[in-house]
């Protein structure tokens, strides 16, 4: 590269020697190698984190390959991704990618991060995936194909993608019936065990209604659905309210299970309320207190979910 050659001419002899002596970092069974062609202070700041970032992607791809029945212990004699850290300190997000071949004929990608502090991480991530498939399968992936491969291999990204698709569904951005079925499947699943994000809590809250078993036979002859609060006042008018509450009591536990402790506590409180509503032996004021207790626990679950989301940003 002409620019790099001119730059080297402008450096002092000591600086040139220092850069040539700078160690390279190799990660993920030799999959990625990071070379810091930059001053020592930038090398200390960026080389390790960038090598770790790229290495984790490589490890995820290798693990996914093993779990899918592929190579059980892949090791790279030569790096599939050769990453160069440039010394530009301005907000240049451009990443230069060149396909090259090793002496043994295997293909690899040279990836130049011109300005490491401002590099486009989404593009960098995809180029690392492309380098893996180029070296291991001699395949040239598009950006979309690389994204799909990355999501398939990385549980965290897969969860983020699922949450993103569920968010679109909640906003009414999904129109096709087959997509609706997929989103309903996702809504019923536990995407990240032990963790509840705001979307999980809001989807749980959207289920806090009772419905008659037959659409053409509304509650009290006019309500095709009712909130839990409304159900307290309607229970003595239509016994089917109590039957619906009994059925919902077990479902609500399943809706809140497997996620956060706070959401599990809220689902248990709602279930206890529904069982008491089904028995209908307590005064209505006592039932309202049980419902208020469940709603308070749901508020706590939502607040904790928001904190969890902030920590993951």
C-alpha cells in the first residue's frame, strides 16, 4: 500500500524498528492474527481488545461447527483473518478488506482497521465471519449470509435477533401469517434463561386477560374479553369467568417461568389471585388486594428488566 510506504519513510529509524518488533496476537486456534502497525500507545489500547473481539467470533464459529457435526478440533496453520490496526486517530469508520492466498493456496482476508477507535464494528464482525467460511469452506458469503451464520453460531446475538423480531411484532410491523406463527413461537419461548428484558415483561402483561371459550358466546353476553380487574366484578354474573380464571392460573405460571426471579414472583402472585377468583369465596375487596399485590410485583419485574437491558447495551 502506497500510503503505508510513505508513512514508513516518515518514521524515525527507532520507530520503524519498534513497529517491526511489535508482537502479533493470534487467537482462536490460529484463526485470527492481529498486527498493530501503529504507535505503542495505540497498540496497548487496541490490539488486545480487537484480538479478543475477533477471537471470540472465531471460537463461536468453531464451536457451532463442532456441534453441527463438523471438524471436531480445527486448527489453522495460517490465519484466516489477518487484521491490521492502523494509526489514524480520527473518526474514519472505513474498513479495507482484501482477499489473498497463503503459500499453501488457502484463501484468507486481510482486514485493515484504518482508525481502530471508530471502525465499523458491524462490518468488522461480518468480515471475520466471511474470513472463516472462505478459509474453511472456500465460500464467499454475502453480508446477509454472514449475518445469518453469525446469529446461528452466537447465542447472545441469536437472542438479540429474536428480541428484535419480537419487538417488530409487538409494533405491528409483521403482516404475513407465517411470520405471525414464528413470532408466536418466539413469544412462548424462553430466549435467555434466567433473564427477563422489558419485552418479556410486556408480552407477559399482554396475556393478563380472560377470554370466553367460544368467541360467539361473550362473558355476561357482551364481553369478548375482560381484564382481571373487570373479572372480579363479572364473576358473580357469569360463572364461566371463574372457569376461565382457573384455566388461566396454570398458564400464567408457564408464561412467567424460566425468566427472571421477579417475573416468576409476579406470575405466581397472579396465579394465586386467579385461583382465589375461581373459588370466589373471598370478598371482592380481598380479591382486589391480591390483584394489586400481583400488579406491584409486575412493576418490580419491569423495573428490573429495564436495568438488565441497560447493562447489556
